[in-house]
């Protein structure tokens, strides 16, 4: 493996969280729907969706419904339904599916209430369906500015809606929060939750607690200050806001909590925002009236640059408990003090009551990116256990006396690179894990993915681009190329009481989907290799599988209509690793789709489309020096979406396969923004004309290499 190739890999991997380029053309004006003997004509009647806190709290009393993101406020991703069980699951078949005619990824968990399904699709569209047939009832297109996808770290995705008293709520990529009528899909209200002049995004699902819609945001690497806001569900009026990191002290602090947090920072952290965005996970305890917030990484990643002189940098990479009615701080636990590796704690949290140490404890559990599984007392934040779930070489263990990880000093990176595991993709990312009270186990979609970290000598914050402060040009440690190219995934069964692994299922190259468990002893997951699989939750035995022709990374869910149980998944290859491409992960070319299965289902999926033939590339007229310049420029921007080494992961177009008319318009596309309507923004603020020509030359070179290797040239 050449040094140049390793450098290209390093650059592309470093910025996989960077701007979103040139998505495939997607037309959601027509949705392909297939079901057995059911008309696809949208129906005029939708259930009232009269969901409130009492119904969500008592969700086990109506297991046929899936009322909130994790089904309950405790976020277990477990269902009491058992009509489909380990002994009859082999009779499972496809009941219906809905093709969304576009490859933008899906990360949403559909909700079902009283026979109607609500979910988010491509470009944040909200869709209502008949849950038994899949027939579309209504669709609401929020008309987001698709060019804002360049500020989405890992795709223009959305993790789903919330339901409350006859309305459907969703956060949007452009920072809006809106409510639509559940019966008609008509807009009721919308509010801008972020400053449009800053590079905030929203990809997470709202939660609704005590009549308040809870929403966070993302964008830490682009230089924003994280916060969580509660809005009145009825009117959209702001009720409270909790900042996750302090702002400029000269402007005053919003609360004593922020003044306390500021004491853990140094330097002028606020100039780059600070980060700490709460872009995914929440949980809620109605008895304690505590809302739990998972917070993200710092800006930039390098703590010595972000906060010279040290400091824990609260509340980065933390679980924070606040009063659900006021947003007032109650307690926190920081999983990675002085966060230095993009080790977010935004990963899903689960609440449970378990007997630990001889007494029943109300606990909260999380497997954040840093490689440890945490069990805390959810009333106080007391650490009860923290053990590794994957190989970890940045810390030796978590000190139970202090609650802090013990860092391995020789593996702390400086300007000299270090090969670290986990890397920024973490031991576990946003894909939902599940807790089954039937088995007492937590099921984690885990993976081992390494990273080469090294800091730049001089860092200058730049608005509108990624600000990692990482140096991809630093000489990589021995063996880095092999580690970077070969991730390993597995589905891990973890005992949270004994704090140990029970068994695991091989997960291939990793980046597999979220999981669901049921009272039928089922463990359900979408796989990155394009299969939908069901295992026995008590043993991990494979019980059933079906090819669905695309990677499914979202969490599955289950519901029942008229006594018939269904298992559903929003399948669409998505997330950071999918954008990486380059052969580092699976590659899929099938449109995103929603699928529902039932016993005796007879529907078949169409065969996946054959890969497009490669057109003959244009001649290369540029010099070798220009091509090399183009390669260095391509990685930090284009490669983050179109794949390192110009090999797409299938979600966005593979630029090696550009048609002649696209080559001819390349400059106008990149600088002029003539494809902004499909999400390809202008990058005139990043590149000049000469640089774009160099990038184009590099792509032509890669196209010619591929054309020859595929036998397209004599």
C-alpha cells in the first residue's frame, strides 16, 4: 500500500463527518408501494393519534402501538408483543413495502398509533401510512433548503417524529421544529430553533414530556454551541433552554450551572462554539421528572487547542439530568473528561430497574463511543459499573473511586500520530441498542474501528467547514492502513448486572443497524450486508433472514393491527461509514424503502438494479502535479460524501461514473451551484477555479484507472 494511498485514506476518513456533496437525483413525488390485495390510493381517514404522557407511560397496556422513539420513555426498544415468536418466525414474510425512490439514507423509527404509521422519509418529508397495508394516507414536504446538507456531518438524515394529542412533530435539517395535524398532514405551527446564520442542523427525533417538545441539534465540528430546548406542544412557544457548554464569559452566563461549567474550560473556547451538541439521545423518568440528555464532542477535537491549560470541559461527552419542567440542572456524569477523540455520549440511553449489589436500583445505561458500558444510578448519577465492550487502547480502565477513565499516557497523540481504538465512529454509535426484561440482557450493535489521530501545529478556526484540528499528513504508525481498511462488527449481548459480555454474533465489517427485542424471544436487526435478520434473544441462534437489498441502520419496531403483529424497518443505507465509501464498507445501490413483515406474508421484492455501466472517461490533459493537488483537495471535501479514493459507498453518486454532460458542467456545478435543487451546493466559498480544475483532473484520473481495471479499454 503506497504512502500516497494511505494519505488519501487518512484525509477522507478524517473528514467523513464533513459536508454533504452531490446526492443522487431523488423524486419523491411518486412513491412505489406494494402490498397484497390492497389499494394504494391514499385513504381519507386517519386515527386521532391522541397520545399523551399517560399513554406513553402506560405503553405496556397497549403493546400494539409504538408511541415514542424507543416505544417508552425508558427507551428500551423492547416490545411485549409475542404473536411472532421464536417457534413460528420461520413463517415470516413481507406484508408490504414502500419504495421512496431515492438513496438518501433512512435512520427513522416509525411510530404507530391505532392503526396508522407516521415516519420521516427522504429530505425530512413526513409520511402517514395505513399500518396494515402500507397505503400512503398523506405526505408533508417541509421544503428544506437541500444545500444545507453540506453542513450535515453524516448525511441529510432524520431519526423520526414524535406524536402528541393529534399532532406529529419533527425536527428538520434546517433547524426548524414543526407540528402537523395527524389526520390531514396540514401544518399547525413551526419554529426556528437555531440561528440560521450558524451551521446548526437537526437530525434527531423529538421527545415530548409533560406537554413539552424536547429537541437538540448538531453541528459541533462546524463551530456551534450545543443546547437543548423545550417548546410548548400546543403553541410552539419556548419554555426553557439548557446550554450544554458555557459561552463567552464577557456576555454573562445564563445560569449558575454555566458559571460552574466555565471553570472547567480555559482559553477562548467560545470562539469556535465549544460543541457539546445533543444531536440524538434522550430518556425520561416520569417518577423523578428527570430528563436525561446525551451530549457530544468538543470543537475542535484536540483539547489542548480547544482548552489550553486543560480542564474537563463540561458538559462535553456527558449524561446530564435536568428537571423536565424547568430545564434546571440536577446532576451529570462525564464519560470522557477533557474529550479528545470525538467520543460523544449522544448514544442511546436506557432506563431500567435492576437488582445490583443486593438491592433494587433505578439505573440508566449507555454504551457511548469511548468503548465502555456504563451503569449509573439515574437519581444521583452515581457510577455503578463501567467495563470495556470492545478493545480500548486510549484508557486502561475506569477508576470506580473517581469515576474517571485512566488514560494511557503513551497513547496520547500530539503532532506525532497515534493509532487509537475506538476511533470517531466509536465502539457504538447512534444505532439503537435494546434491553430485554425477558432475558435481562442489553443488545449492542458494536464495532471495532481504528483511527489515526494527530493534531495540527497551527489551528485557525474557519466558519462553515469542519474544524477537527487533526493532521492527516502526519506519518501514520505501522499497520495503520490495514487497521483502517478492515473494521469488525458484532451484535453484543451484555449483562448489565454482572457487567460482562454473555455472547456475540459476528457482524462482518460493522456499521450494522439498531436492534429490537420482543417478548417472543426475538432479537431483530438490519445488517450492513443487505439482510434483515432475526435471532433468538436468549442464545443468539439465527432464526430467520431475508435479503432487502440495502443496508438497514435504523432501529426496527413492531406493532399490531386487528390482532396481526407486524415487524417494520426503515431501510436505507446511511451514516458516516456509508459516506466513506472507498471499499471500506458495504456498497448498496438500492433506493431507500420502508418494509413491514407478518406471518404468512407473500410479497417479494424486485431484484436490485444492476450497477450502472461505466462510460468512457474523457482524456486527461492535466499534469501529474495537478492531479496530485486535486487528490489533496478532493479528500477533505468531496471524499466525505463521494468516497475516499473517489469510490462511492452507494448513497451518493460515484464521480468516476460521471456522464460527458456532467464533466462538461463540472465547474458550474461545484462553483456555480447549478445542481443546488438536488442538494449539491456551490463550494465557491471553499475552492477557486484552479482548485476545481485540479479536483476534476484527479477524478478523471481515478475514472481512467477504474475503466482500465474493469476492462473498458482495449
